[in-house]
């Protein structure tokens, strides 16, 4: 108690000044309807600004959770749209057709995941996702962005994590297809740029042009997954094939939420392919 009294004695001048200022402000604010309205408007504005700032800060820190929820919802909708595509031959915006579709009949299943770690500055880059075998994830599943742009495919799993071989790895390769004419090609990465990849073995009949879209052609993924757009191209010395450089659709520097795509027919396709290869080598 003596310490409190001593402390008040030390600051009594400042305390008295603050009390007098508060009294003066209260007297000014209540002296007339005009000043009362003016003070109310100013305090309301200040309070609103503080409240908005607090709300924005809270919204900023809640964005990762919101993004995860949105990605999970996208995964559910992709499964439903895939089922419609299988039943009716094309995608549709008519949500009434979703009724009665059973998830277990889907050709492609989608799992939402989040990037735990990623490298982009090496020749052999990898991505670690926060989903693993206990979530139903397995090697050879494809990985795309929520907007259906290619990321890569899974090469190994633990119980809680999965490792992705992304486009940005010199060991990566996948089949591609020109959207405008369905000409097939191969897509790989030479390590020179995080924004570009290379197209090889493109037929001389492909007639490529700058800006053409290149989609995936692989049993791991649906055909409408975008890889990128042709930036430049040239034919080989024999004029028998083209090679090209494409700008990648996926921005790996900001990659966060992804979809893991499970082709439920993949093992069957691989088994048949292996059998056909073994017979041809006999």
C-alpha cells in the first residue's frame, strides 16, 4: 500500500493532467448537440477502423484453414463431376444430375492435401504433402492444383506423408497431348527454368503454334489436366518431328493446397501393359 501511495505521488501531476483533459473533452462533447454528434462520429469512425483491423488480422490467420476447406470441397466436387462424365460422356454444370451417384463407382477419386515442404532451386526437386498411406494415398497417384494444373505424381509414402516428383525434376517425364488436334508428345524438364518445360517427340503433322495448350496424356490423370502453353518450337534436321518449350501453368513458388488424383483402374492398366511388354520381348 505504501508503495502504491508513493507511486501515485510520483506521477500525480501526469495523472491530474489526464483527468483534467478527460473532463474537458467530456464537457466539450456534451456542451451542444453539434459537438456531441461530431465527437460521436469521430469515435465511431476510430472504433470502426480498429474493429476492421482486428477482423482483417483474424481473417488473415484463418485463410490457411479456409483454403484447406475449399480444397477439400473441390475434391468432393471433382469426384462428382468425374462420375457424371463417366455416365454421360462429358462434364455438365447441371447439379441435379449429382443425385444417386455413388463415390465407390468413380474412375477417379480426389484427395485434398497441403504442401508441407517444397524445393524449386535444384535439378531434382521434391514436394512433401501432409497426407500418407493412412489417408488412402499410394505411389503413382497424380497431383494437380485445385484449378486442374499439373504438379507431378507421388513416388513414395509414409503413414502420414507423401513425396511428389514434380515437373521441376530432371527425372520427371509424362505424356502430353496438344488440345487443338490431340497430337501426342512427351513432356520433361531440363532444369533451366522453373517456369518452362520441354516437349519432345511431337509429330511433324502436329502443326504447333505459339500459345497452344498442352494437356496431360497419362493413366495417372484425367486428360483435361493442363501442363502449359507452347512458347516456341522447332523441327529436327530430318523434319520428322518437333520439339517445343512450354510455359508451365502451375506456379510452384506459391503452391500450397493440391489435389491428389487416384485412378482406380491404374493397377489394371499397368498390369496389362507389363504383360504386353513381356510378350513382345519373348
